[in-house]
C-alpha cells in the first residue's frame, strides 16, 4: 500500500472528461428515443414503458443499470431495474408502469458492479481449483465497504457476515460465506454508485388518456341532424341523436365547425361560386358579424345549448371533438379588429386562400409570422382555451400542415400543460415527413393514408410501417373510413360490401378509427370522377333517414362491442400479418402481452368475388404446441370451431361475410405420456 | 397599407421560439449524422461529401437550401447548393469536395424562396388565363428588394429590369420581363435570408489520407526476419526484406511490438509457463530494465536503425505501422518509477492480467482511473508522440476494448489534432457495439470478423451490413486474412486453395486488408483443435524460407496490382452482391460513380470442389442496354470474352482458378435503326 503514495499528488485534470463525447460506461441506442430526445414518446395511462439500451464498458467486468422515471418538473427519480437481455449486442431492458397522464421524463443510469465481478471471477477460480486467499481478502473489503453504505437490516446482516468471515479463517468456510446467494441479494442493494454514469439525455414522454390510442369516432354536421329539409338542425337535434350513436358503440362525437359563417363569396350547393339567399355556406368559412372562432352559429343554438349537448354526450360515455380551422371568412371580426394579423396586398385587399390556379374565395388566412405574431398566437391559443372551458376535450385540426410547425408545438404544449387530458387530431393529408413532424411536435393523433390503401399488399406494407417503424412511438393514426372530403373510389364502386370491408379493417387494424355520418348508410353518391360527395353537406343542409334500407349499423355496433370486449384490439403496436393463400385476403392478429386474449381477423379486400382461403395460424407466437387444440369463435357470426395445426380453411362472401373476427382460446395442452399434467 | 399600423406595437415576445424543439423550416433526417452529431463521419482526401436531409415547411411555398462546410475551428462557411431529389419525402441533397485532411464541420441552412414561389404561382395563373396585375406589382416589389441586396453586375441588371418594367405598363410585357429565365438566375443569387433557418447541429467530419480507406498491409515479427535459426533478426534484416514485400504490392509494413521484453514469468515456446534461458519471450510482455514503450529491444538494433528502416520503407512507397499494447511485463520501468499507475493487492503485488480461470502471468495492466489518471494518460499519449517523432504514421492498437473508451477518444483526438495524417487501427475482437464505439470515438480502421466469415451467406450478410448500414460512415474494417493469433479453420483445413480464396476475398471485398507473414507461404501448421499457430512466432524465433514451394506470392502481387489499377476497387461502400446459381460461389462488383471502371468478382468459397456457375450481370446498374455487348477481361488470367445479356457461365477450379476478377468494358451501343449514332 505504501507504494501508492510514492508518486505524490496527480498533476491534476489536464483532461476534462466531460468535454469528451464518450463516457467510461457507454449507454447508447436507447429506445424509444425520438430525434435524440428532442420530441416526446407517447404512451397511455396504464401502459408500461419499456426502455432498451446498449450498455457496455471496457473489459469483462459486471455492470448494473436502472431505468429512471419522474414527472416532468420533479427532481427525484423513481428507479426500475434493468437487466441484460442480449449479451452479444450488450442490450439491456427495463420497464416502468405509467399510472397517470401528463408529461414525464426518463433516462438511464449504469454503474460497475464490483461485487458481481468479484463473485463471478472468484467462482471460476474456485471451480478451477485455484488458490483464492487473496481474493477472499479482497471480497471481504467489498463487503465492508457495502456495510458502510447500507442501512437497516441490510447493514446488520452485512456486519454479521463480516463477523462470521473473521471468526473462521478456513478458506472453505470464508468462500461459502461470501459466495452465498443471500449475500449477493443484499450486496446488489448497496452498490458503490459514486462513479455511476448517467445517460446524457433526459428523454421526454407524454402519457395520454387511454382514448388517445383507442376510440371510435363519429363525425357529423350538427346542422344536418334535423328532420326538416332546408332548415338548420340544432344542438337539440344532436342531443336526440346521441342514444343512436352511442348504441353503435362510438366513444367520440366529432362536430365540424359550429361558428357563424361569412356571406362574402359564400359558396353554394356543390361548391358553386354563388350561393342562393337561403344557402348556409361552408362551415369552414368561419366568421361573420355575429362572431368568429369563439362564437356559435345562432341557428344551431346557444352556448348553453352546446354545453348541454356536451354534458349529454359525456353522460352517455362519449367525449366531444370540435373542428378547429384557422382561417377566416372575409367577414370575420378579426379582420376589422386586428388587421395587423393579416397580410394586405398592394390594393388593400387580403389574398384569399389559393393553391394556384385553384382559388378558395370564401376564406383568407392569418399571417403567422407577421409583425403581431405574438398577439395572434395568443389569441389562437385562447380559442382552444375557450372551448375547453365549455366541455370540449378533443380538437380535430383542419389542415395543420399549412400552418407553421412551431406554432403547433407551442399551442399544444401550453394547452396540455394546463389540460393534460386534451387531445389534438391533425388532419394533415400531406407528405409523410410533415405528417410525422406534426405528430412529433405534439399532435395526439393523425389522419392517415388509410382511405387510399385498399389492396392487400398496400395495407400490409402501410400497417407494417405504422406499427413496426419508429413512428409507432409518437404517431397514432386515426383511421377514418370516409370524411366529408373523401368518398374513396373503393366505396363509390364497391357498394355495401365495400363499406362492410372498410368498417372491419378500420375497426380492427387501428386503435383509433372513425366514420363520417352516412357511412353507416353506405352513402356513395359521388361527383363523377372525383372523391367528393355529390350534394355534399359542406355546402347545404341534409336530412338523413338514419334507418334507410341497406344500412350497416348492426355490423358497426358489433365491431365496436368486439373492440370493447377484447383487450388485444387495444394494442395497435401488436398488429402482425400472417400467411394466407389469397392475394385478396388479409389475415392478421393482435394478442395481449400475456396472450390471454388473442384476436385474428380474416378480411377480404375484394367487394365482388367470394374467396376460399387457407390461413396459417402462428402457433409458436400463440404459445401453442404444434398438436394443441384451440377453440376459434367468429365473433361476427357466433360460429365456433375446434382446430388443431397451422393451416385452416374459410370461405368469405363479400355480400354476407366479407370478414371473420376470430377469438382464439387454446384448449389445455395434455401431455399423454404424463396425463396428470 | 394604413391598416397595418392600426394594431399598434405587438405586445412582444410572449413566445421565445428558440425554446421550441421545432423551427419554421424543418431540417431533419440529416445523413450522414452519427449519434446526433456526437461523433465524426469519416471520409478521405479527394472524396466528395454528399449530405441529404428532409427539408420542408408549412404550405406549398418554395424553399432553397445549402450545404455549409468549413475547417473545424474556422468561422466562415463555404456554401454548396442543395437540390430537391424526392419531393414526396421532402428529401434534398448537396455535395462538397474534400480537398484536404483534418477535421471539418458541416451543416445545412434553408430559407424561403419567395421569388420562386411567386414565379411558380404566377406562372400557373397566367397559364390558366387568370388576371395577374396585382401579382405583377408584388413581383416588382420582390425584384426591387433583391436589387437593394445585390452587388456588382447583378445589381445593375436588376435595376435595368425595374426600369424596363416601369417603362411599359402592358401586362404582357411586364409578365414576359418578370418570368424570364435570366431574371430567375439572378434572383436566385440574392435571396432574402434574414429568416433563414440553420440546422441545429454542426456535424463533425474527419478527412483522412486515402490510405486510411485503401491499403494492403503486411505484418511481420522483425526478430524473425533473420536467416540464422535461434538468433534475433534485426532491423537490418527487415530492410533486406523490403523489396520483396513491396514487389508483392503492399503499402503498409506492420511490426508487432519492438520493445524490451520482461524476464519475470516469461513465456516459453508454445506459450509454456517457463522459458528456457535463450527463449525470447512474447513481444507483448513489454518492458525490462532496458526500457519500456519508448525503447527498442537491443537485439533488434538502435533507434537510428529503426529510423533507417522507416525511411527505407517510405522511399519504396510504404508506411510503417507499429503495434501499441498498453500492458507491462512485471519488469517494466513504470512499475518502480510510477507505482501509482498500478493497483496493488493486499499482499503488495500487482494482479497479472486474467480472464478467469485463464491467467496471463507475464503481463500486468495499468489502472486507467487510478488516483494519478491524468499523468498516466499523458504518459501514454507521449508513447504515440515518441514513435510519430521517429517516423511511425500508423498505430495498430492491441486489445483497445479492454481499455476505457474515453481514453481512446482523448488520445486519438489530441494526437490527430497535431498529426492529422496519423492512423489508428483497433484490434478489438469483441462485441459489435464496442467494436463500433471504438470506431466512433476515432479509430481510423477496425479489425473485423472477416476471418470467421467463410461461407457465401455469411460473407454476403456481413459485407452488406458493413457497406450498407450506418457504420459505413465511420467504421473502416481492415480485413486481415490471418493474424499471429488467428489461423482460422478454413485455412487450416482448406490448404493452398483456401489461402488463394481468402486472398482474393480480402483484397477485393475490403478497402484495407492485410496478411500476417507466412500467409503467402500457405503456412497452416496449427495447435490441434485451436486457431493458434503451432510453434508460434509469438514465443520463439523463426527463420522462414520466403520462396518455399507452393507459395502464392504471384497471386498476391497480382491482386495488389489489380487493386492499384482499378479505381472501382477503392470504393468499399460501392460493393454490391449479384445473383449467381451456386451456394458456394460469390458474385459481386464495384463501380466508380461515373461507371468508367467496373470490376466484378466471381469467387468460390469451397476449397475442394470445382463449380460450374451461372452469374447474372446487373446490366441496368452497369448502364448497359439489354442487348449491348460488353468486353470482359479476367484480370487474373488475361482471358477475354465478348458477352451480351445478363447470364453467363464460368467454371471455377479451386486448385487453379478459385476466382475470376472481371474488368468490364461496354462496347458502344449501336442503334441499328439509326446507325450513325
């Protein structure tokens, strides 16, 4: 020991290790981690957060690691142990439960586990019959140091171990004492973490209510919920429709804009340039002398009526989503009260919205980076605050990709800091990187390309990306089967079977999905050659017969109740596609982590032709022996089967049963050589 | 315009946009970028750096972007234009030449291109016959603003445009003027970049000499280059061997440690525990009373002799690589002079190196994180400095994965800051993440798993990862075909054909590759059941007959000269595998970016059985018409063929021609309908 002092004091820190990019213990390849922690990972209340990382250091010494979790803004971390799951790739994993919504932070800490290293090395030497007397002295020193750190019973226990060690100098006795599993357990609780390495980043996490990832949406135009042609439906009419919507199993009731509508350049029926005197205009041409984004169109009712509608929906178990379109009719009060929020042309007018040569004469846009940017942003934030104050918990945002990304980050962040339960759905039918970026900066859910993915290979490829690529950590696609803007060709041409097919796919592929009213009636009257509805509700009143022949309300109700009853269907990320011998038919499944609920869906994508298909059940993934029987119930028909083996046959008739939703219950495996098991 | 003033002053920055994670223009998915810019991308002198990114903003306005490059430490950037290469994915790309070695920085800047937006929108309106008089006024304002920014001829030109615009008020004339391509060219040079967005990271880049990525290494034990059995070979003997080594086409001459060797616990022949009185010991047991890591074993010669050897090698066009093994024999001077750099056990001894239950009694390790860490690290850095001072330009580092990663980052960084041409090769036969991390923190080259990849599918999978995954940006594998520690089973059992096969694979798959002397003699005498050489040079003197029958020196020389003559073979990242109908035979190729040099290799992996094979040439990738003839020369035999079409046949006999190296020269495509072309 005296030799150690020989060199005198070190010349000091010529090397500041913190300026280096690497650390004595490497922690890297952390998953999930979005853009180096710049954006938050999303989870839901009740989920488990599982974090992986490559953790390693020089040499072969043992390491320990912990996952650290805390509410954003707090200083103390909660620790959860991590364990090595792949030695060759140095991968570790740890999990933490997420009990509550809001913003959270997580990171990783790792340290050298000197006791485990000692125990492993010494064990190998003992096994090889090598002399270990020096090792025993070194082991004792480690126990003594841990004893000094330990508290309570552990401290007492370690003291006893040291006494026992000193009492019997026989190597065999000391070895037995120090190698005991009990001691290993206690030593693991009192490591020397003075040289522990913390991962350089604190990673953000947003925990949302479960409905952020699992809900069925129903979209409507309140003004078309009435019963008299050519007249405004009202919030009162909407309330009358709630029981029917809830009976179909929907969780979210989504209203297109409910604000006063401008008269300047008002659009008429079928988007014509001139509106007749009694035509209502597009609800997206927001703002009139009666008010703008914080007002209600007088014909729909009052703010009190709206609140009553929200309360009625809530009482039935539904939340209300409101459409927010940041654009103004030329009659919006902001234009006269805050001209500084708009950009004027050399002739003193404001440019109307355009995508040259297309023109949207009934709306103008605000100027997000204008000279009064800060007041404008604050006013827009107040719009969200206003509707939250009147019971709205979800905002469906129109065309967010035409507004600046930082605005969304700011408005969503500040709104959710106050109201962490609030959700934002981005209607961004745009290029994939922008769609993903809006999800990264905070959107709870995202519209998707689902309506345009209709063939088997398209759906498999798209869903595999959505569920298996990194975006699954932050982007939750909301699979709308139709929208007021999109009546896809598949529905136009495929008729009722097409509606049934798309309902099954939306409800079972996605976590969140939605329909726009009329879908349940298989409404498919289109403007020829376009995806637009003919006589669209966007430009006129409608009166619907909600029970008209050919509707598929029963199927939709059944699907929504199947979703409620089967926890596997809540797991979007668990979706996997399996083999099936038809290019028209999809076969896919979801299971709970414990495999106590397993649902498989067989669904045709051909609305015209019947298909005999063979599908292959993934027995190993299902935890089944190759010869183990399993019960299969088609939840849409109630038919039950008892099957064994991988491949099974089914017949799908698009008119009657375009799909089957199988719940699988394994029968107990019996080992016939040992039947008592 | 007066309306703009109506709102008074903005209430000010309630929103600090710089605290947000997103920017008004998104720049993301930048490639190459290692761990968010934490570690440097590697390139070689004369390379082009091509940088990609997703760049987009809200709406459909035009953007512009530039790649910015500068020497590390400088403040001014050199700009290179970026262009959109994939609109759907918003991908942009730009390239910059890299004229010089050293550290560089790069990043990206993007800005809104108002003129291009105006020009595109206005053009569409004109084409649709819409009225554009207001647009013309707005366009003029943009030209006027650009004129104020412009300098020189461009300023004059823009002034002329404005005059012309004002002189003729006819819309048609003004439109023609403003839409002119000349004006577009000038406007593009004077954009308004006051709101430009800079990518948040400055990304590091290391530019090495070309030999860092393309060189052939020859490894030797200087003491075994003599001619008298049982006697030390000397540097003088090494000098005598230089012409032969250079004639084989090698670029780097690599010496195992040349330092004094300890006597305590010296290992004898075949790693025996006790050495006889005349046995030389392992050169890796470094240090004796004569000196340590900065001394030369007296039997090899003097420091002057060493310098002469280095100069001789340099004169022939070879660089010298020296082995650095940070470990000490128990007789190393550091132990008495700096006991504070070692960890002593309770009995006052230093633990010798071990991997329980294996023991390495002839060496002890330094304590990297001991109380005198800083002095130790500095002393180790001086070791590198010392040998650089005596002509060494490359260090092959022994077992770097058992030393702390931050030490390597620091020592390589500080050494290369002074001597940017110096290279470090990591001998880290360890887990993939550590191997990659050592490359990330600065190692110029890395040993690889090549010796253990012998079958077709293994090689294809491994090389595809090395050349196509992210690691290609920072890790340069050095494919040693054998080492003093590794005589792989394939060479032990496969005999001369196996050596020929592995020579072809190493030389044509990798950029840098090497052999340890004896390989060219097909030396395959192994310790039974191990990968160790029998009577290894590590523990004794050898005298080799460098012309002994069965050697493959001609093949090696031919391969090295083929490498020199064909620029395609310098492009490790360009390696692609192609179809071939045998599971034993690899077919792969490399081309220059301009496709003016194309080399394809057909190589068996079966040292015993001849193979008739059909290989498929990738005509489209080669820029050939389906019916275009191409000349194929087998550079190993000189045979020439004139082929047309994809599939061609060859026969490989492992005894005589286990491989073919084809240089392909397309014959001019003739259009018979238009023969003048």
